[in-house]
């Protein structure tokens, strides 16, 4: 299989929706109702999720400022969720 690091990087940079998981998790931790639906609403009738739309959304959340800063620092190319933990279970 031929590898193309630039294409992988481009695909990740165009896939900000992968950050819906950690955002939804934090929303639920702070008892924000309908976390899934609020994230889904973010993309309806729009061109999708991007850095700017996620940053705007995160800024509106009723969560501690430290959590907002942590979420704002995430990017699709660096977020792996629980992959390391799950891989160790195998």
C-alpha cells in the first residue's frame, strides 16, 4: 500500500467532526442536556464543522473555562480518543 502523508494530513484537517466525541463527552460531564442534538444542530444546513464553527460553539458552552481551553486546543490530526487504552485491551 502506497502511503501519502500529505493526503492523510489534508483529510484530517478537513475532518473537524471527529472532535464531536470529546466535546460531547465534556458536555455530558457537565450535565448539558441534549449534547448530541446540540452538536448535530451545529452542522445542519451548513457547510459542515470547521475550526471556526467549533471554536464558536465551544465558547457558548456552560462549562469551566479550563475545559473550554482544553477543547479549543484539540485538532483532528492529534486527537486519538481512547485508542491507546482500547488497543491495550486486545
